[in-house]
């Protein structure tokens, strides 16, 4: 089940972050701006992949008052890379102090397009970016699929669908999308953390265009 719902003409997507931040007991040390950026990245990608046009975001901040400004800045950065103008609201837990960082992002978008039905005989499936998780995300920024590329591919004619890869890995997402398995040189079961890669299903006429857009493309060989 994806972290997205379609209701009343809206697409609503969500992502959470826990034990990642600037507190001493966090499992992964990262600036709150980075935390906000990657949490927003996931929810924004999910919203767009489901046919949404994001226009609002709700930030739930459990990391303290001082973290709000940086989390907000990270969200705005992700939105700018996707060409989205967002209204933002939210809340901070200020009555009690947690020993580890935690936050949540909910993105709301207008349902502006339906994803195309995949023509299984003609579709090619590719992975853009590499699956990264935890400290790898900050250590290997060049292996992360750029949000600008995601947006460009998502709106291309001839692209049936784009699907951000989450913590369950490429193989799981591919099965959800197609009901089939496949393989490529990447680790198919590794977590992709904050959707550092995504699947693109495209028709044969445009796959050369996809190759021109990104140098982080790995074509999947599908199994029957």
C-alpha cells in the first residue's frame, strides 16, 4: 500500500522521518534542512507520480522550535526543484522535548491527470538513480535521481508511469507496478531510503529520449 490516497479531486501523500537530524541520539546525523528536503522529496514525488499537482504541505515537527525554520527551508528547496509553489502550515511539539528527531510531511495536490495504462508488450522499464539509505544519502549525492529529471520524465509524452522506490526496494515496487519481476545491475531488494531512485515505464518510441535526459539510467530486463 502506497503512502498516497486519491479523494474528492485531490491527491494526498505523506512521509515520515525518525532518528535523523541534529540531536545527539539520532541514528543519522544530518542538518534539519536536509531532513526537510528529503521528507518533502518523497511526498512530492508520490503526489506527482499519482497524477497530482502539489499546492500545499503540512509539516509535523517533533524536533523542537529551533528546527522549524530549517525544515521549512528544505521543503521549499525540494518544491522549487520540482517547479511547485506550495502553501505551508503545520505544528511543532513544544510542550515536551524528545531525545531523537522526528517529523512528518503531508503533501496535498490537485488530481490533474490519470496515469496511462501500461502496454506490457511495448513498455520498457528503467531505474533512474541508485537505491541509497541512511548515511549513504549524504555520502553519494551524485547517485540520487534529481527532482528536476523526475518532473521532466513524469510529464513526457509516451511515459506510462513513474514510481518512486521506497524502503522495500526496486523489486517490490516493480511487482506493484507490473505484477512481474525483473533484474538489472542494481540491488533489487535494497531500500532506496528517501526515494533516491524511481522506476519509469515508457513506450518504445521515447526510450531514447529518456536516455538523453539522464546519465543515471539502468534498463530492467523483465521476467515473464
